[in-house]
C-alpha cells in the first residue's frame, strides 16, 4: 500500500525573488532569498548552511520589489516549519508592511 503525502498548505503559493533577513532570538542574522510566498508563509533559500531548527521562532524582514528605487518592505514574526539543507520554510504569525516614501496611488 502506497502512502500519499497529506497537503498541509491552506493558501496558494506564488513564485518570488526577494531579499530576506532572518533574525534569531540570539541576535544572529541570516541572509536569504525568498523562493515563494503565500499569505501564511515563505520558502527561503540560503547560500550557506544555517543553524536554524524546526520550531524556532524568528523575525523576518523582506524587501519586496515595488519600485526599483523604493522597495516595499515588510517584517514579521515567524516559526521555522521545515529545514532541508539550504532551503527552509517559515510560517508567518504576524506581519506589517511599510511602503517607505512611496505615496499612495489615487
């Protein structure tokens, strides 16, 4: 009997390439690139193996490309839910968006 893996995602994922800074509670920062994003989390890629572990709480800072000269930034609180070599998944629990100096469109 073959076992079918259960899909745990509840929201659609979208491909993205954005710079991410992970901040551990110890103060260590880890640079990453977001590979995809959803309303509930992100899949991140790191160049060097990191010391992140499943269940670890982290803060994330993401630079979403809106305008080339004025990136749209976001930060949030997350939990590491998957570690696979140089890729890891985080589940977002709280976030805020900061458009910086970008004026709202009318």
